[in-house]
C-alpha cells in the first residue's frame, strides 16, 4: 500500500477545503451583523452548580435470641446493590461483632454509638451468641 498521493487528487481535496472555509467565513460575517452587544453595564454573577444526591436510609433490627456466625446483614438487598457510606449501631442490648465487606476481615467488637463514616461498605457480617434483646443498625447511602 502506497502512502504517496497523486498531486491532482491532493489539489482537488485542497480546493474543496478552500470552498468550505470560504462558506464558513461568509456565515460568520452574517452572524456578526446580527449579534449586538448588551446596552449598559453587564453584571456577571457566579453560579455554583452542585450535584445534589438523594440520601437513603435503612434500619436493620436484629433479634439477638438467634445466634449468628458471619451472617450477612443484607445491605445489597436494601440498597439495590449500592454500597453504603455510613453505619451506626443505634441499639445494642447484648454484645455483637461485625466484619466489614468480607467474611475474612478483622472481627470488630461494637457498642452503641459505633460509627463508620466516609467508607464504602458493601456488606456487614454479624456474629453473636444467642442472648436476649435486640441490635439496631442504621445505614445510609446516596443515589443520583
């Protein structure tokens, strides 16, 4: 395959480009005559554009009379598969432990007020002995 272009073909292409450029220049001249600058002083105010995300919240109530061993909390079912970015242990009548995002993650003891913020959480795995009472875990996420 040759990269050499014959001169007559090249000249023909250049003529077509020149014609198109001349047409564009004519159109620009016509537009310049129709656009008039505003009269008086022009004040430009800054506009702040912020994408507002809709917050969503789910509350998980766990009956602690049921023993759990790395049982998923079910975050994907509540969020439609979206990760959460906030977790709060709101009520805890007896001890539980959690793992975040993986059954092989470190086991963490939690207490009332335990919070995870600004961290992508896909799932929480709960471990507890069968005792009495309840645990309440609140999660929040954002959707476009």
